[in-house]
């Protein structure tokens, strides 16, 4: 799958270089993917424009990778479904059984994985 460049939304992207979500944005960009970081208050992360919310994304999404806890992702279930991503990655600490079950009901692939590991091992 690594050879196919994707549109990837990073929900919970951080401008702080030490955060895993920031590392994911950088590594996805480095791998040539079209990256859309999402953060309500930041306008740019690693040189990329940031969407303030999922509702601001107006293109098809291949992968949504989560860097927010279930407390933050549960209220966004409808917005996530509206994006209709092909796949949603639940990074460590973002587990959300309700969201995962809803995605599966809608035919959206959901997986528990680490985006950084997937990218670094050619499995993304």
C-alpha cells in the first residue's frame, strides 16, 4: 500500500515537534502523502495549512488517523462519517469502541495501529 499516495487527515495534529501527531504529519508529508492536519486554533503545522475542523475538509479522504482521546472523538462521530474515509487508524491512546463499531457498521475499515510504525515499516 505504501506506493499509493493518499489524502490523509490527522485529527489532533499538534504544532509541538515532540508530539506523535506532529511527527506523523511530518512523516506522512515526507512519504509524499497529501496531509491535512486538523486543529481548531493553529493555522500551519510543518508548513502545511491546517483545517480548523473536519467540516472544513472538502475532498475525499483515504485515511483518517486519530490523535485524540475518545472524549474528543465521540462528539465527532457524525463529522467523521461525513468525511467517509476509506480507513480510520486508532493510534495508541485513541481507542473508542463506540466509534469503531459505528465505522464498521458503515463499511469503513478501522484498525488499531501506530501511523508512525506503519509508515516506517512500509505497511501504511
